[in-house]
């Protein structure tokens, strides 16, 4: 861990869900094709449940829930939500009772199938966006509290100042690994959904004065005014840490192809290509779009000579959107 970040984070309760530093490795075929060095940080291998970025946020969120003596955890999202499933799974493993507030078609696939296999309580509502679930989640929280439960409500994607600390910590980890590799990254790129991952990277990178630019790829307007949200989260997390670091406006590029959760041919083909060439499985909702954006920006010369892509996980999305991928890629 980076000593400066370690010192700032030491007073925050954290449950250890990630048992190792996730590896950073070079992608030889992708790099040769676009003419710059592309590395990947394997946060798909954070190692709890389905892995992914949310596990890092949950270390602090569930640490906070336990410190506040809660017994129930509520979170919300789409039925395919990686965040919802892994939150519920981690809560259960710590003896907390999870309740998931979801929207979307109840089909037994992807993360929703995993929710059911694990016996997680799900309540599915007929709305079309996660934001519309917020008042419903607040109401359910009050009802559970009236029954004597002590409820910790985790916002969509774990995007709270406390959740953001997970990627402040990750920025320190990246810095140490970069030094071990004897290289310097010009840019660190990640998928932007609820914004907490980017906010944490932005703040952590500023605290340690990292040499890289932090670049976000919006995967389709999961939230409106994403730049404001990311900057707001980073500022709130900075206040929480008592750091007075100056934060830059986040740099976010839109590669959502029109909508969050819209599955497109370009990304389906890229999932096949990167899987076949590098053995890395991307997903059609987050990392596939983010990788597509990273390649496009790199080809335009906008990311410098050496870039680190954060693989934020999400492979159950491949299974959730299997039929869409099959039809886009032609018959299997
Ligand atoms: C696999 C995956 N990648 C990236 C993201 C985006 O991260 P964030 O919500 O922190 O912006 C999410 C969740 O939204 C995700 O599940």
C-alpha cells in the first residue's frame, strides 16, 4: 500500500474482501495493433464472488455498516446489476441480511440467476431507471426500521463518499505496482457507471501526485451530469479523509452507444477479439464499451504512449445478454 494513502485511510473501518493486489499485465496483441503499450489491471480478479470493482467499494461500505451496528443492507439497481449481487453476497457472508430493490425483466440468467441461487431477497419493481427506485428503497428502509431492523442503505453502484475510498486505495496500489514494473503510465482508463470508481481514482491519484491522467469512459448515461457527480463524490470523499488536495475536472468520454445497457455489434465483436487474442473476457454493458472507448482514444493519440485499462469485472453480463450477443455475432 502507498504510505500516504494508507495513513489517510487507516481510521476508516474496512473488511478485507480483496486478499491480494490484483495483477497488472501487458496486452501484447492489442498493443501491437494500436502502436502504444496497453496494460490491464485485473480488478475482475478482486476475488470475492464475481470479483470486479464493487468489491473494493464494499470493503469500506460494509466496514461502515458493521461499525454502525447495522443488521440489514439494502441496495438497488437493474436485475443484471453486478453491484447488487456482489453487495448481497458480501453482506450475507458477514452475517448481514441483504434486500435488493431491482427493476427489469425477471429472467433466470446473469446476476439475477446468481441472486436466486444464493437465496438473496429480491424485490423487483416496474420502473425503467435505477433513479426511480430511490424513493422505493427509502420507503422499504423505513418499513424495515419500524420492524426494528438496523438498515444500511448503499446507493446505486456503491457511489457514496465511503464507497469511493475503495478506489482511493486502489490508486495507491497502482502506483506501487507501476514502480515495481519500472514504467510510468500516461493514462489510467476505466468504465463510468455510477461514477464512484472514477471519483476514487481521481482523488487517490491527486493525493499521491500520480503521473497519469485519469480518463473515464461513460457507458451510456447511467446517471445524468456524470462529471458533476464524479467531482462531487471526489470532493466529499476528500473532506471525509481530511485532505485538502486540489481536484481537476474529471475527463469523461461518451462511448455509451446511445443508452446504458444497449448491446451493440462493435462491442460484441470486440469482446470476441480481446477474448480470443488476450484471454481477457470483457462484458457488453461496462468493460466492453470502456475498452472500445480506450482503443478509439488511443488511436487518436489522446492517451499518450502507455495506458492502463482497469478491468472492472462484470462477466455475468455476457450470460445475461447471451441472446443479444449471439444475434449480433451471427449464428454460433
Ligand atoms: C463491471 C462494472 N464496471 C464498471 C462499473 C462502473 O463503476 P462505477 O459505478 O463506479 O462508475 C460497474 C458498475 O456500475 C460495473 O458493474
